[in-house]
C-alpha cells in the first residue's frame, strides 16, 4: 500500500484499509516476529528466559502491564521498545487532538469534520515513533494534567458556554489515543489520581467535569513501579492493581558476562572516544564484581537496589581516570591500571543508599571496601586459593613473590603519575611475578599482563600476605610487617 497517495478518507476506504486496535496491532505483529524468529526486544540482556517471555505472554493476552522492579532494571526501556511492535504508519484525521481513526472517529471534531467533508476529509499518516507518550508520576500531577479540564480561555475565545464540550482541554491520556502510554513510578501518583484511571483502564472512557461524554480511547498502558515505593512514598490502590492485566517482575543481571554486555553496550560512545585506552578483560570483570558486591553488602540498603547505571557511570569514570593520567604524563597510549579504580569511587557513592551502619562507616570507606571485596572474590578464580594451601601446610606458589618483598631494600611504589614505561618498569622489578603468571595463566594476553601483576599484589594484600599503603601520590606495597617496622 502506497500511503503517500492516500490523503483523503475516500482514498483510504477505496484502498481496502482496515483498522485495528493498538492491542491487536501489538499482538499480531508480535506473533509475526515470533514466527519469523526475530529478536523483539533488542538491546535488553539477561531477560531472555525470564522477563521477556512474560512480557510477550501479556502482549498476546492484550493486557495492560505493570513492570515491577528496583531502579536500573530496564523497565522504561522495555516499554519504549514495544513501539517496534506497532504498525509503521496509521491514518489520523487531520487536525484531530486525539489522533482519531478516520474509519472510527470518536471526538466531536472528527465526527463533524467527516460529516461535513465526507470522502474529502483530509488524513495524515502518523509514524509509530510518534505513538509513545510517557509521564513520570509525581505528587503534584493533577487530573487535569493526565485526563483534562474545562479551558476558560478557549470558552472565551470561541464564545461558548461551559456546558459545551468544545471548551474541554484534553490531558495527556486522551492526546495519547491509539498510542502506548507509560506512567513511570506509579505509586508516586496520588490515590485520587489513580482512582481517575479506573474507568480508562476498564471501560476505555473518560470523565471530565461531569460532561456526559464517552470517548472510547484505544490505548496500551504500561506502568512501572519500584517495590520500595510501596512503603516509602505511596502505594498502588488495590482496585487499580485489579484492572492491570499482568504484573511482571524485573531483576538485575544474574552473571558477570551479562552485566559486562550491558555496560559495554551503554558505554559504547565513551569507549569510542577513548580508543587509545586498552581495557583488560579482568578490569571489566572486576568492575562488574564491585556492583555485585554492592548488592550483597551489609552496608547498602538492598530494598533500594543498586542500579545498572552504577557500572555504566563507574566504567566511564574508569576510562576518564586513565585518560587524565595519560594526558598528564604525555602517553599516547595507556592501559587501565588497578589503581585507576580509585577514580570510580564518586560513581559508587552517588548511586547507593547506605543503611545506618554504612552511614557510620562513611560512603567513601564503603566504596573502597567494595573494590577490595571484589578483588578477594575474583582472586581464587584465577589463582590457587591461599587459605586452602595454608591449611595443608605446604609451600605455596606465592612464596617467591612474598619473599621478594621481604628481601628487597628499596620501596616498591606505583605512583599515580607514572608514565606507561615507568609503570611497567616498576612492576618488572618483581621478577617472581613473571614466572608465577607463566605457570598459572599461560594463555594470558600479553597486553593484560601488567594489570594482572598489579591484581596479584592487591590480592596478596587482601589475604594478608603483603601490606599496602595509599598515599597522596600513589600506592606502596611492602611485606606484611613492613608497615610496623617503618611506623606507617
């Protein structure tokens, strides 16, 4: 069908075009995509076997949907991606405020226009990208905002009585007729406003200031809500929940690989801007592990959640820390260092809600502890467990490294402003590290070797085999008793 040639109601009727409700559009287009094995919700990872099948079932059932989950769980993104299931274009009566279907008009304007002009009624074609409306629920939202009210200015200009329905100013919901309408953070909406949604969800009609009108709105509602909101700020009134067809629980990524995929996708632009920075795979794993540790931390409020935006912001900060260091040192190319992770602390402290014990510790201390805990968790994945070896009372593969620090007379320091050459030269002084990596990680990518060396030192610190001292210019590593002898 060549829609560019269909500009009037008469031409539309002759073309054989048939109208569908928005829920039928979503359902039938989803069926088509499932049968052709197309990916429906592109860019959403970790939900393939959990959230997405439930969402598809809700669409097939033609339900209004509530996405329930903690912050940063892609609830709004899922709602926005549903636009791709709509028809590419739909016809609308030209000049209609509420996107009237030319074949099934519901507003007074469209009905009178068609009655007056008949087959010559002009139409235009609305693209699916325009068929998405979104409202963040806040306590100051009124019924007039989302449903409508009498407009005294319109009444005065048109010299109409307040009893005339032409004085009505439509709110966001009527203006989103034939569209997907999203209300984010539904519990924040006042109870009386939620009550105003009852008829719209159940009957598809609206009531404005007592006017006897029945606008059979055709809409797909998506609500998002955070379980925390039910106790902290508000709640979803029970009759409204009863009118929402499906409630779908979202969740955070369940493994590091999925989390890495999400972070890499969301920071693609930042990564492209900093192509001169090499990012070892272990550093990506470590960053995601920090977020996993935050979700399990006793100092962080689990009910509030730890958003996926934390890892995104942290990775951007990590790249910028390395970029700033390279600019200061004059390096044309640089690699992420473990010491660069100090630069992600502001991204952590701004995105976690601390419980009372966390507040007592301090946000910076909690964030620093998460980095150390992540190192402790990942270390046994790459290298033999130190505690197990100690129980057996045998020599360990770490003995040569530890002995080097016992026997060296010079301070071993990794300064923040070290050039790439100086940084590598300092790590190369610890000769046992080379042999250790060769034995334990023979397939290690050469470009990642120096990050791994620093990771080993940090791991030995966390397992009390070395001591680490952070000072203004960098980090100093010593044997575990060195700090007592030197008085640090």
